[in-house]
C-alpha cells in the first residue's frame, strides 16, 4: 500500500507538478533557506526548508509510481 493511497488523482498530479517545480528551483539556485529584512516596525525573517536533490527526486519517483507513470526497467541481458 502506498503512502498516497486514497488521494485523488488530481491531487497526486498537482503534488507531482509542485515537486518537479521545486526540483527545478533547487537545481537552478532559486530555492532559498532564509531571508531577513528590516522594516520600520522591526526585523522580519522568512525561513523555508530547502530539501536536497535526492529527496525531491525520491518524492517525484513515489508520486509517479502512485500515478502509474513509472515503468520498471527490464533486466539487461548480454547475448554473445
């Protein structure tokens, strides 16, 4: 049983799209860990956890599998 069991296909597809976009942002350096700035009423900070490429790739693979998009690789056979 998948951790995504019971989720509607539309939700899975939306999550896959978001995960793929997050991976692109992570690989292009657009994802950030934290940003701080000062305003008239004091300092503000925004923090977002940045995952690793491996974590994003694993999530994408899980979502693709739940959507039936992943095909299993066939074994390589060498014929002489």
